[in-house]
C-alpha cells in the first residue's frame, strides 16, 4: 500500500518534546497478536460458508492481511459484499461475519492467548509519569477490546480506550479515533502535540491524516518498515518500548 499523502519533513526534536498525547494501537503494537486475527477470521469465513484451504478463502485471507489495522466490520463489508450489490444483504452478511469473528477472538482471549508485548506496559507508564496522556485504540468492537483489557489487567491503565464505534463508527485509516482521543481528553492544544504509534499502514495513514507530528511505526506486528514508511511513518521503531525515548521522556 502506498500513501497518497504529501511528504513532509520529519519532526524536529522540539516537535517530539512537545507531544502531550500519545495514541497507541493495541494488537501488534502494545499487545501480541500471534496470528489470532487470522484464526478468528477462519471462524468467521466458515460461518459464511467459505472453507479454509479453498481459493476463495486464500483470496480473502490475503485481503485480511493487507488491511490489518482497518476496522473489522469495514473489512467484512468488502469481503462479503452481495453479488447483486444489495446494500442490505451486504450489511447483514458483514455483521454476521463480524459477530463470528468477535466471538472467536473472544474465545481465544479467554483461553489465555493474549499477552502484552515486552516493554509495552512500562512504556505506557513511563509516558504517563512524564505527564503525557495515553489512549489505546483498536479496530475491534468494544466487547473484544474490553475482553483484551480485562485479560491483561489493563482496564484502568490509561485515561481512555477507543474503538471505531466510540468515534462515530469509522475506524482506521480515517483519523477519527485519533481526533476523538484529542477531543475527549483535552490533553493537547494542537494536533501537532499528538504522537500516533501502530504496526500497520492504516495506523500510519490515520496518524498523518490527523495532523499528528509523530507517526511511529513499530516492527512487532503486521507490516514491515518499507510498508510503514510508504504509508507516511515519521519514524520506525523496533517496538513500542522505544517510544518514550523518541518523545524525550527518558
């Protein structure tokens, strides 16, 4: 994926030091995914009659991988669009697939298959102790986000957590969750005082569209450095553990 955003210079040290709000993705960025999204997609595909191993499944799985970071309901609207273009039929199929996906992902979480990425909690706490506000975002539904937060013991870790429904229904690559984080917390006076971090091209595009001065890609998830940079990353980090140093708080 190549971003159509206009290139701009990387932020200066002053820009990074001025960051007051950090908006961080969850799965692949602060939380280890370990293929759970693909496993849950298999369940959703079977629910709609697409068998794993079939050509249709392979094509759909490739799309799921390419769109990691996007709102899952948006992905399913594309994958299960009605052949005749009927929007009601498309929406019904997408919602059935999404329910199956969320149920399967929730079961994996309940089985103890979710863990924080090394240094993630420490990075969040370091940022907060330095006076930065941290918000966690996801492309999952609220019920799944809450299940992850509960499994990790993170329910009270940050000031705010957001899913697409909390921001009017549009997930990444739209900037809505980033801007909602700003509006809800009041942590910054200017979008340039925002840092966004994520593991996918969609995270990078959303960050750039929001006007954030720092849009950091991390290499612990779906996309590699070339993909992150092509989508507009101002920095590429080995992991979220490096973010406090980038923002000058350690």
